[in-house]
C-alpha cells in the first residue's frame, strides 16, 4: 500500500465509518420490515455496504 497523507487517512476513516453505519442500518431494516421484497432488497443493500467496507479496509491493510 502506498503511504497515505493524514488527510487521505482521515477521509478513509470517515468512509469506513459511513459504510459500517449504512450496513448496520440496512441489516436492521431488513430484519424489521414485514414486506418480504423490501426486506430482501434491504439485505442486498446491506451486503453492498459490507463489501465496500471490506474493500476500504483492505486499502489500509486491515482485516475484517
């Protein structure tokens, strides 16, 4: 991994926090929605956020 500036590191940190929060919220919505189609869509959205979270984490050399 290339050396990151402080600003780049802070930006990645904010992106990680955002993706983590979005993933958690989508999973909560998926588990509480009564409409099966909407619940499935929220689960899919949550998985997308999780994948982006993992990709960002890999950029900084972290592990899930």
